[in-house]
C-alpha cells in the first residue's frame, strides 16, 4: 500500500498485520504432542478432571474456586503446562460462556503458541457452535496490534486443538477462524493511527485486498464525488488537506442470490469535531476509531465467501477526516445531499450522519431488499447503553429481529431503541429541508431519525456502535483497543439473511 511521501512511515508498515496470521485449528480426540499448554474446565461444584493433577481441596488452597473465567497455571509433566479454567456452577454451558472461558484460557496461556482446549462432557452446546465459540474466544483474546512496536513480545496462536466439543466441531472451528480473522481485520484498521491510514490509503488497501476475498472494489475520488453530488461527504472533508474517498464493495455469491442487502459504514478516519472542536480528552484520542463502522463492514465482507453466504451484498464506505481550518464547513452552512435534500449544519461534530446520507442515497438507487448501516454515531448511545451494548433502530421490525438474532450468536450485545417519530420536529430547519442536529436529549434517536429520511420505502436498520467500538481493558474476548464490534454480528446476519 502506497503512503504519502511526506509521511515518515516505514516502507514495511502493514496496516492489517492480522491478515498474515493463519493458525491451524482442528477438532481432535485428545491433545497432541505438538501443544505446550492444555486447558481443562473446572466447575465450582463438580468433579475436578483428573488431568489437572490436584483435587478440590488443593485447588481451593491455591486460591482457585472454579469461578467463571478464573485460571490457575500448573506446570505439567514434561513440556506441557496444564491450565485449570473456572467454568462456574453446574455442567451445562452457553455459547457465550464457552467463548468467555476459552478467552480466559488464551490469556493465561499468553506465552504459548500451540495450545489445546478440553471441553467437559455434558457441556450442552451444539458441537458446531462449541467449536466456533472456542476458536473465537481464543483468537480474539490473543489479538494484539503491534505493527508499530519495535520489538513486540506478544506470541501469536499457531495451533489450536479442541477436544470434546461434539459432532460438527471441526466445521465450527473453521467457521470460528473465519469470523475471528474478520474481527481482527476490523480491529487492525481501527487501531491504525490517523496519519498511517488516511481515506486515500484506506481505499488503496481495500482495492488491493478485496479481490482475494472475492470482492469487487471501486473507489471514487474527490473530483468524482463532486460530479456525483455527494455534498455531505464533501462538506465534512472541506477542512482537510486529505482527499475523501467513497469505497464501494460488492459480493456476489455462486448461484442464485437469496436477496440483496446494502451496507453503509461510517468512515471518519479522524474526528476532531471540525469547527465544533472536541475537548482534548481520552475520547478525542480514540477518534482514530471513528471509522470503526466502515471497518466492520469491510471486514465482514471479507468472510462472506468462506461462510458460504448466498445473499448479494453491496457496501458503501464514506471516508474522510473531519478537521478545522479556514476552509472547513461552518455552523449555519447548508449542504446538499446526493438526492437533493438540503441540510443546515448546526454542529460540525454531527458529521457522521452527513457523510452517511450520501451513501444511503446511493444505496437506495440500487433498490436493495434491505439496508443496514453501522456507525460510531452518538455519545448518547454510549450514555444510554454503556460500552458493552450497541444500539439498533430502524423502520422494519423483521429486519431488526434478524440483527438481534445474529447478535445473540456472535455475543455482541444489541438493544433496540425506539425510532420515535415525534422527535423528528427537533431536526427542523428554518432555511433548509432538515438540520443535522436535534435537541439536548434523545441524541441517538434523533440521529437515527435524520438517517431515516434517506431510506424511505426500504427496510432499514441502523447500528450505533459508539460505545462498543473500543475497550480500555482486556475483557474476555475483547482485547484492549478497538473491539471490532459489529463485524461478526454482520457476518452472522448476512450468512443467514432472508427477505
């Protein structure tokens, strides 16, 4: 990927190092001699597996009770370590519990590249789902973005063996690997410093990498965007020295498609707030991740062929940074969307909806069966739901139910907020068709109402991931930094989509 000549970026810099990782994942009858650490699940109230080598009294004396995700590292015979992993009470597990326990083991075995997980009898999860969840938990927990470290110390997983998952575990493990790869790619892209991944470089990356995953890729530059009438994207870009880009991705399955879904991803490569400048606080520092919605879309699409998705997908990534300067869009300016709608800008930090309106217009022109957008859109969503739950709103309940079902499978929590029409008046403008800012409350809802103006007549759902885009700590499968939230959710949704 070519970088701007005025940037001091190493020629060998890779914006997505996770794409180069290719661990072996398999379901086997017993741990092989090739692994150096093995996990055994220990419940808080059941029998202790004999392979652990300690009884319940000895484990409790060592401070290990079997509480969920608790770990105890035990040197094993020879070169293989044994790691007891707490599974909580009872024997039956859920998919989320298996993913979380596998993640806890992966962190406890951080210095081991070749590892195995032994699941207990009677865990109660379908073998395919169990294999998938274990692989997701292990690989996502071990994720680290170390492309800019001079001497990274993290050990990548080279081999993962799963024992006792049940019938279908091998296929589930392979599926989990695809989903974990996609989520890791989304994390890589969002973790990039803003000076290392501009909109132009992002488009170059998509163009270079897309075809190997069966994707068609088009990129539209500033001159083309002017011809296309994308006034929202151009207006947000007005204060920047970096050109904007519209990236269009297309996936067509082998055989007759079961439908056509359009995706829209917000790609603000860095959000200073523009003239409505953000305060210099930790959240401002995280604004390199304001393109996490577009990263989730791109990353999810890289896995569609491997997942056997039968729906045709078109994706629209609207990419620019949002900077203050003498040429920046000002409060009170009016921008014209692709479909001719005029928008009064009352706050330049409400920029995501401005770039997304153009993408939604373009998506509508193709008459898809459904449109789903995903964006780090509002602090209001984070205030309402925190950092572990994303928000969804939309105009079509069956579509939203499919997204909620996908979220249950992926373990990415999603909560529906009402698209309350009575709040629409807050977006009225005295001089334009609509303004980009509502009142002081219900910000997530008024933002969604703004977007809904551009999708009338088509089933549409909106995902607000502002709170879930990053984690400040290592938490289960969420590694510190960008989480890749939405990637596996969209993947599961598209793989099972029905009109």
